C-alpha cells in the first residue's frame, strides 16, 4: 500500500505541492489568528466537582465573584486612617469609567478589617469588571490599568484578570522568541547533519508546515470546544519536533534509496514503503498517547489532548504527502548546495560504523549495562517519591510580576487569606429570613465550622432566600497541604438537617483536581499501554517487544520526573534557570509530560526497531540485526533529539514557571531516552532476550502474517548506484 502511495505521489507531485501551497497560505492567514480565539489562563477546574457546584450555586445566587482585580496600595509613613491616604485611594477609584467597572470594594466602603494589613499601612481594593467573558474583562482591565495608581502611594495590581493577562502576554511572547531563536540554529545543525542545503531545508520546511498546521488545527478546535492558551506552547514544540523527526527519517532513507534504486520514482516508492510506513506507525502511536489526555475532565488537559492529536496528524500527513512530493521534485538534486564532499558517496559497510561498534560492545556485556543503567535511572527518579502537589496561581509568573507580588503580600501581610477564602454554600429548602428554625440551624453550622482545626474565622457573606454563603479564613497558603487538609475537615462537618452543602474556593478546587487526576491516571495508563501493545505487535509481530518498550519508557519517565522534582520543587538550579521555587509541582504537568514523552519515546523506539526487524527478516540473526539497526538509526535518533532539544530549549526563557518545567523535563527525557535508553539499554536487553524478542503465540503469528504493518525490505540484488 505504501509503495503504491509513493508512486502516486511521484506522478502527482506538482498537484500535491500546489494544494500544499494553498493550504499554507490559508494557515498563514487564518490559522495564525488562533491567539485571539484561545481560552485565557485556566481550565484546571473539574466539571461537576463539589467546588464547581459551589461556584455555580454562588454565582446563581449572588452573581459573579467580584474579585477580578485586586489593587494593593502601600505607604511607608501613612496609615489607612489618615484622611490623605483615604482621599488618594477613593478619588482614584471614583474616576474609573463606569463602562469598564461594575463595582469597587474598599476598606472605607465596607469597613471590613480584612482590608487592612497588620501594620495599617497597606490596603487593597477589589474591582469587578464589566464583560461576560474573560477576554472581555481583560479588555476592560487594559482600559483602566493606567488609571489605578494613587498619588503619593505605592500601587501594585493583581487578581485573577491581571494574572491571566500577564500569562497570556508571556505565552505569546514565548512563541515568537522560541521561533526566532530556534529556527536559525536548527538550519545550521541540519546543514551539518545532511551536508547539503537542499536536504537540510526539507525537514525545516515540514517543521514550518507543522507550526502553521498546529495553529490552524487549534483554531478549528476552538470552534467546537474551549482550548487553553497553554496549548500553543505544547503544540508548537510537537509540531516542529515531530516534523523534523519525520523529515530526518524520510530524507535520510530517500538518500539511501537513490544509491540502491534505478529511478527516482522507485526511490520515492521504496522510501514510502519503508520509512513512510514507520512514520505512519509512529504518528499513530504518538497520537494515541496524546489522545489519552481526553479522558480527563479538566479543560486544560482535554484541550492539550485535542491539540496534540491534531498536530501529530498534521505532521504525519505532511510527511507522507508534501515531503515525498518535494523529494520527487528534487530527485538527485536533494544533495545540491553541498557543504562537504562526501554527501553523494554510497554508505560505508555497516560493520565499520561507530554505532555498530557501540552496539557490539554493549551486547558483549549486556548484564553489566542493564544493571548499572537501571539502578542509575531509578536513583534519578527517587525524588519523585517525595513530590508535593500545588496549583496554578500568580506564583507561576516571574518573581517581580505585579500579580505575584500582590498575591504574596496578601498572604503575608493580611489576616486569613482574604482574597482566597474557603467558601461553603448552604442551600436550605426554604428562605432563611423569617424562619427561626433555619436561622438556628445556620448558626449551629457556623459554630461547627469555626471549631474546625485550622479555621481562624467564619462569617456569613451572603443570604438570598434559602441560599447562604459562608467564608472561612485560615492561615496556611491557599494551595498548601495544610490548607487542603482544612478543606477536607470542613467537608466532614455535619451539615444542617435537610440542607445541601457545597464547599469550594481556590483550595477546594485543587483538592477536587487532585482527586480527579488520581482517579483518571490509571485509565490513561491502561489506554496507552494497550494501544502501544497493539500497534507495536502489528508493526513487529512480537508480544515481547511491546512489553519491553513500555518498561523502557517507564524507566525514562521515572528519571525525568525525579529530576523535575529535584529542580523545581527543591529549588536546585533555580538561579541558573531563573525561577523561584514554590516547593510544589503543578499536578497536571507530570500527566502532560507522561503523554508527550511517552509518545516521543515510542517515536524513537519505532525508528530503531523498524530497522532491526528489517535486518532480522533478512538474516535471522538477532545480534547482528540489533547492531545493524542501531548503525542505521543511531545518528537519526540522536540528531532528532538534539534538534528537538534546540526547539524546547528556547522555552527556558519562558516567564511561566510550569512552561519552563515542561521544557526542562522534556529535555531531560530526550537526553536520557536518545542516549542511555535507545543506544545502550535497548541493545543490552535485546541481546539478553535473543530470539525471544520476536516471540508470539501461534494464533497471534497468524494475525501478524495477515495484518502486520512492519516495514520490510526484501533481499534483492543491488543495482548499479545511480549517478547523482
């Protein structure tokens, strides 16, 4: 099928390139508008959870939470009781345009003591903005942002909307910076790898198509479902990385086939029949790994899954259509514009290659290599056993960012987390007012809440009909373990007879998120493992290799997660990487990393095993096949990993701490996987297993014989090398 497809592409290459050109124009014009269509920062809440139910009840009864913007005012000499302090704040806020501001709450309008710091020299104002969506409220915020400073006072702005605006700005800036830094470096490295400008430009061209295609796919998705702004970073990395992976593999194979096949058409057809088949298996495997993210109810993870699958499919389709058409159009000119003289030479005998010698050396001492590497990877993963989970708030921004400064000041200088209370909404069967029995039940419930260990105060902040909102104050940081324990204790308090109670707030949202993630992760792992088993069995006809591949990936992931915890939770290398450690890890990040890294690892596994299986089918010699497979793919795998490291490395400069965490984690995973695991551990384990690598029960062997999708390169008499 793939060989036939290659011949069709060769004969219709001009049509394919014209259609691709039209698609690129559409993507460049329409797809790049995705930034305006994405959902702002957020998407971590669990639909249907108790905290979400509380938020819905509170909004229906009392309206939207008024805490869009929190403005912190400070003075070194004056207190809030000074008339000049009051005039400076109130007159500034009074001048804000009514078309942009729904309401303003201050110490002087509420006389609530929580608006005043312990020193009396700081206070804050809470502003509710106009707008029915986050995007509209961000627009309102930008309209008043310059009008918030009060004369004579230090002014800092934070809250939900400024935090989202800052994150959106950082994410957009990261994309432009990453592309500007990585593309020139990628071109230079590709020139070194391929030795010719024509060949080097092809993977980069597919990478550009991957970026535009990922933008277009995301914008299409926004028409049907909310998509998180964070998905831009991840899909860009995947779009470029996988496109370059596939480009390297396809172009490298095409250059081999030019020396083996009598015509360019045969070379294209044979490239699709071998490398193209591998790209298809790899793309489907990576897509399935990312599709497992759609099992989660959180919008953030679901949108990452949708965007990731769409991006992988765009890359795979481009590699199987546009790239072969370009190769067909270039033919021998793929080696044009050479920078070294050895580009056109036929490959040297495999036995003389460096990767062949490395594999042979490893397979002479397989037990020693396996023991040392497994112990080392498990040691790297040990810190993950002590991971501490946290959530997403203003602390993901750089240390000097206004929203983060305000958040930390409110926690440090004001009593009881005034802007992040634990909220309890009680729904009675009838109105509370005028019912002594319900009022007594409510009073008793409030007393029980006040007595909960860790709660420093409880106050009724709203009563409408039979719905009552109670705000609970506490001392620990909102996303800390201690605060989450308080939420659990509050939820265990006996509710008023006949009433419904929902406990929510920022801390409760994290509690529900962790519960949801822990319940869904096993299903995600089951789907990924089952899909990988089926796909690798169909590709290689073995039930042993899929199990081994999953184990290899788990070791690589364990080492990666351990390094991430050591750096970002414990704060090691924080100065070098320019971030401030919070002592926690956002829980969706390891899950997202699991899907992406597992998919990329399987990408390299498929590349390696495909060439090993190809040679094993020809010779039946497992040891020689492993050495040959590594010789043929070792350079491709390490080159692909190096190029992807360059792409991801540009995100080191991200101002969003968990985007930086993703970048560091993926780089660690790539280095570990492309060097230690694929080059050393896989050959060692395959040597130990011997011919058992290719074992399958007799019924499954019949299935493989009929439906197998492994690439095969039948033994043949080598033709005269084509003159290039």
